[in-house]
């Protein structure tokens, strides 16, 4: 996510990763709502059976129940977008002291209660049943009409959402919303004072509340673990056993490979990253770059926050934030590109204001930000284009900035083997930061690890995975916002997104053989349109990340593309065998 957090689709807050798309994705799956702007037209692509297409049947005209259902669902969407506005203000503009934060938490709790009551109204369930019956009758005579298949998918999604929503009492929904605000505030204070013990009671409440919700949503199906149930709210259709398999391959490959790179005596120079960089000049350069790659500032805005994040306040208003430091420029640029990738996904979803036209999953969302950040923004070709922009922004009488494109490329891809912070980690070590968090939260949920013991476990795993000693909890287990937002099961989506981004980049280059030349020329439209056709426009028409990739590029998620990408970059960069 982004660090603050992402409320997305239903209460659309997107946090980035450098960030967290968080609490809202839970809200999105638990309540009912959605996002987005007009989708770009698809070009020559395989589409899911229920993909929107030309049709002679308008199901809304054939089913009053379906029409009434959509009206109610869109009303809930607007309520959750109102919550997103309050959340954006809370993180970007409003005072951070206790009293205003407490008041905002109460306001959000009221809106969450109203949205929950509306989404769990028995009339919603009744309308879903009636509309489904109407649809089944029409399908008997109309066959596989595209519009009817789309309606079928909408009803499937809303039936699942309704089932998950109705099992959550109003009191629990309000308690969750209030806890998100209060625990987040406690986390901020604990992080500032390096005091995990002060945060531990609130963190335990967060895990307990998340487990309580997961238990209700799981129901009698005890074959599904609580942690797997939590995963489903962020990465639907992806079993924990599948994630274990993918992560084991990444970990077993990267731990020895990182050791090999660490031993190299040919580390790139970092001189180009440090100096004195005017904040306004950084903002201007970042704005020029992120709009060039495709962020539509006419339907969004760019602000500054403590941690970069993206939030969709509606399909026509998708906002991103970044952060800047006057002694380095790289984090501000990468954060802006990363959030721009998230935002372009949101801006190119369909405009139905239904769950169908919201992002498929957090892993898919992360793949879009990482595609642009890593496979575009950290490529050689990108710095051939961006180098003059950066030189114009940063080369002054007081700060000589005359680095070549190759020097910039090498510097931004250097590995910091002593970095403690996930959101500042390079792409080589970042996966192990994610795996560490995945293992810890899974064990807490399973009862194998007490909340009070998280710092010791964290420090031990940082040593075994990355050979790093953690000096304090602020730079250790208190660095991430996710758990304070009850986003248990969110972390693995970052690594799933990394793998998917690499796989998409591979197939994009197959489809656009001169992709590097286009990047060098600052021509990004064809690349963005390819992503829109393969990913953005489909929303939730597919049932999982694997299903989307299988239909759109011909195979399920394959970590080998990610591992090959890392080796192809870092072996020559560090001159190792």
C-alpha cells in the first residue's frame, strides 16, 4: 500500500507500497460499492465469458428486482465514497492531535454503520434472489447473451458480498470502524516514541476483531483456516497453500542470490541520489513524469502526505500523494510513479458503480503500481527519457546534477543490504520483507505467536532472512500501518503483485517489441492501453488473479518471470557470475 492506507472501491482508500490499500478493500468486500471511470476500449484480447460487450438485451428492463437492486447498491457506493473523502482529509489535511482524530473516528463509525445497515437490509437479499430467478428464466431462451452473463457475474458478486455482510452485526461493524481510527492513532504515537508495549493492547484488539469477523464469514466451513479467510478479502480465489508454494520458490532462490550480490565488490555509485533538491522542483518534475505516463490530473489530484497513498473518492476523482525530502529525490519520484500506477488502474475501471467494476484484488492492484515503478521507472530506457527532466529540475549553481542516464539507472537500482524499512527497500530484498510479515501475521492468527512476542520474532527473522540487526521497534515491527487498520492478510499481495508485474512486463514486450524505444521517446500510450485491455477494463469479471492471467496472457501466475527479471538486472549490474 502506500503508507497510510488505501481505502478502495467501497470506501476507496488505496495505500501504496510503498503503501497500503487497506481497510477499504475489507469494506469493499464486506459491504457493497465500487469505483472507477470510463474504461478504455479493449483491443484484440481474449475476454472473460461475462465481459461487457454489444448486446441486444437490457436485463434491467426485464427485471424490476434487478433494477431496484442496482439502485440500492449504488446508493451504498456513494455512502462509502463519502467515507473515503473523510479518510482522505484525515490523512492529508486535518490536525493529527487526539481530539480531532477521535471525532473523525466517530464520524466514520456513523457512516460505516449506515452503509452496513443498508447493505445488510433483508430487501437486498430478497432482490438478489428475485433477480437471479428472473435471469435464469431469461437465460433459458436467450442463451449466452453477453449482457446476461455480465448480470450473472454481478449477482454472483453481490450475493457473496451480502452473505459476508449479513453475518456481521451492526455493533461489530461500528466497532471495527472506530478501532481502525483509534488503533491507527495509537500506532502513530507508539512509532514516534518507539514504544511497542504501549501499542500492543490496541494491536491485540485489531487481531481479535479481524479474527472475530473472519470466524463469522467462514461460518461452518472449518476446513478453511481463519488466516485463509482473511486472505480472501484481499486476494480472492488465491488459497494460502498456493501462496505458500509461490513464496517458498521466491525465498529459496533469493536468500542465496542476495548473499551472492552482497559479496560483490562492484556496487554501483550512489552519488546521483544525494545532494540538495528543492522540494518544489521535485514536485514539478514528478507531476510532469506521472502525467506523461498516463495519470489523468483532470480526474484526480496530487498531494503530499507522511506516506504515499492512492485513494479513489469516486471514479472521476482518484487522488495520489507522495512525500519528498530535500536531501534525496529518488523516493519522491518512485513513490509518485508507484501511486500513479494504482491511480491509472482506478481511472480505467468501468463506470457502473458496482462491485463488478472494481479492482479484482490487491495483488492485481499492486501489479499495476509495480509495473510502472519497476519495469518502466527503474529501466534503462526510462532514464534515457527522464534524464533531461531531472537535470533541468535539479542542476543548480549550488547543486551540480549532471549525471548520465546510465549513472542514474545504476544508482536507482543499487541494493541497500542494511535497509530496515520495507517501503524503502530495493526490489531485490523487498520480497523477503513481505515474507517475514506474512509468516508473522499467519502465526499470530493461528495462535502460534503472541502479540507481545512480535518484536522478538521480527528481529530474529530479519537476521535469518536478510542478515540485518534491528536496533529498535520503530524501525522494526512498528514501521507498517497495516495491522492497525485490521488489514490482516494484506501483506502477501505485495509480493503477488511483484510477480504479476514481471509476468505482465514480459508479455507486454512480446506484444510491443519496440517497447524500450517507446519508453526512451516518452511514448507510453500503447503500453498503458495494453494494460487497460489486459487488466483494467475487466474489473472483477474474472474470479481470481490466476484466472485473469490464464485468460489474458495464457498462463497462471508464474514466479519464474520475476526471478528471471531480478537476475537479468542484478547479475550484470553487480558484475557477478
